[in-house]
């Protein structure tokens, strides 16, 4: 029912970027595109992580219907972020990119986050859930936790070089809170089952 609204909300940052191409993306358009696609990747990862705890707290099970869509949009913005870096910053120079990944920790963290998102996106279909089996699929999709932590590190370390407008500590605290809530719930369920 709300999927068209979610689609529109997820496409809004891209629409603003495209509009900015015609109007003005500032002094450094490549940096604007890179920062915008990167921050929206991280925001959508955090929202994806927040859906299950919100469902547990509110009892609104329909929230799970939007998790895959938002996760795929996170991958979409992550792909745009990577493509901007690889094409506009490195002009498809693979050797230069690998050198960056090897020598610059914030690039290493960002590249790790992006690579971990690939299997999540590829296996997000119902067919893959069936092929992998529920348990294996759930295990694979726990990569989202590492992806989120690597994304926060990427953003945090980048701040030490260039200060963007949004404070990365907010994202670090959100991801930490969401992971802590899941750990707490896991142990609470285990102790309840022993009673």
C-alpha cells in the first residue's frame, strides 16, 4: 500500500542531485555527488537495520515488507557512490583504485562495505531465499551488520580529511544502538526459553 510512497522517498535524493546538475552542484560537483550518494547509502542502511527492531517494538509486522526495497535502494546509492569514485575520481584506473584501497583506511572501509552489499542485493529475491533456505539466507544477510559498521567507519575516517555537514557520530550511535538492541533481544529470548 505504501510502497509507491517509499519508492518516491528513496528516489528523492537522486532527483535532487539530477536537478542540481542543471542548477548548481557547488564548486566541486564530483564531491557533492560523492557525498550525497554516500550519505544516502548510509542512511538507508541504518533505516534497513531499524525496521526489525521497530517491528518488534510496535508489533507492526507489515514494516518488514519495506526492508528489502529500502535495502536495495541502499545498494543502488552505494553503487552510484562507488561509480562516482571509480569513474569521476579514477577514470576507471583499476591500479590506482587498488592503491587507494590499500593505502587509505577510509577507502578500505568504504570498499569493504560496498563489496559486502553485493551478495545482499543479489540474494534479496524470493527465489534466492528459497534456494539458500531460510537459515542460510538469514546467516548471509547478517553481513548487513558488518556493512553498517564499515560504512560508519568509512564516513568517520573521511571526516578527518574533509568535514561534511553531518556528524558521523550520530550514525555510529544509531548503528551501535540498533546492534545492542538485537543482542539484548537475542539473550532475553534465550533466557526466557530456559525458564
